[in-house]
């Protein structure tokens, strides 16, 4: 079953009853609604006047729902995830903590290879020469000591929006950086949710090690999935132009929030991205356990 992404942009009161999310509105301006909690994958609260009961939060977390909170500018700033990822969680924590440096370097090699390949596929779809991207992808060594990720990123960001604008990628940069930031925040939440459901600690990364970052592993595993966000943002730039994207409107958010339902392709199946990231994190858990040596990433 495809899990739903719910977004609340107006003042709302969220509670629960009989395994249903109960949505009510101030002054009864709209009729109350209910949604089965088991159908929800991500819940995003944008408005500063949303009230959610503690019992509702607990019920959502029991069903592995990622709860995202936004600031006054409607950008995601907080993420609530369940602590309990499964019956063998403590064992999986131990495997993850004890993972060797060579294993982590091999896992990072696979991650960057697939990221560069997927970036290349985005540019190839747009008609650009990507011979160098595919060559860099094949050339990545254990741990990426030659920084092919950086080389590929420089070419990729210089190229992808070049027909529309002179683009520099940066969180505080000009549009469409705001759309990329929003899309990556949704992706990060989906990946963190999948890591917890696979019994892994999202704090302990493969490559990312910032001591102030609670989601280092999510930032690692989301890398090959970023091009799916980039492709949506490119389509928005193509449809509306860069100047029209300076404000992150509701219509733009709706397009970006389709991300969890996008189809991603693996060797043997196609599934929604929200399901696909769970497949990826489950394969990572098997790598930590020593059962496998390969992370299962989708190919764009």
C-alpha cells in the first residue's frame, strides 16, 4: 500500500480516535475529517497555529509516521521519528556501531557511484553530454579518495539549469535553491523514517560525521535519491521560469510533495520512492550484519 503524505497549511487541530487521525478546524469553518493512521507515511505541519495532541503524536509514531514541523517561513525545520525500529533493534545497533572502516568506505563508494550515475541520467534526459559523468561514476574507489563526487557536482550544477539561469548551488542561494532545499527536506524525512523502521540509528553516518547533525546516516543514504528532487525542480523551472519561483507557493509545494509517491526503479522491480528507500535501508542493515556487501539503490 502506498503511504500518504499529509500537509497542513492552515490553523488546524489534530487528534486521534479509533486509529484515525481526526482533523478539525477553528470556528468550524470546515467539516472535520478523518484519515486512517495506518495509511500515513509523512505528516507535515506548516502553519504556526496547528495544535496536535500528545496522544496523536504517540499514535502516529507507533505507525512509523515521520512528523515534520516547519518554521514561520514554511520551511521544514524539525523531524519526529519513533525510537523503536523493531524487535532486533539493539542487535542492529551493535552491528552498525561496530562496522569496520573498510566496510564504510565500500558503502560510501557504492553510494557515490550511484549518485553520480543518477545525476548523469538526469542530464542525459535533458540532452547534455554525460560521458564524463558515467566515467566518473565507474572510477569511484573505496571511500572516494579522488573526490569524484565533488567533480561531478561541479559539472552537474553548472549544467542542469544553464539554459535558464547562471546557477550556484547553496542553501541560501537564489531560486531555485529554495525549491531544492524544500524537496531535500522531504526526502531526508523519508529516508530517516526508513532507517528507523530498519532498526538503524540515523545519527551514525557512513561518511557524514557532524557532531551537531542528528541525521548523518540519512544524509548519506539520501545522496543517490537527490536527483529525483532535482528532476522535479527542473520541471518547475521549465514550466514557470526562475523568477516565478522566488516564493515557495502552495502549488509549488504540492508538486514537490509528490516525491514520496514517485516511481523508482530497481533491478527487479519498480516501487514508490517511500517504499524504495525502505528497501535501501533494509539492504544497508544486511550489510552491517555481514549478510550482504551491496546497498540496493534505485537507478534513475
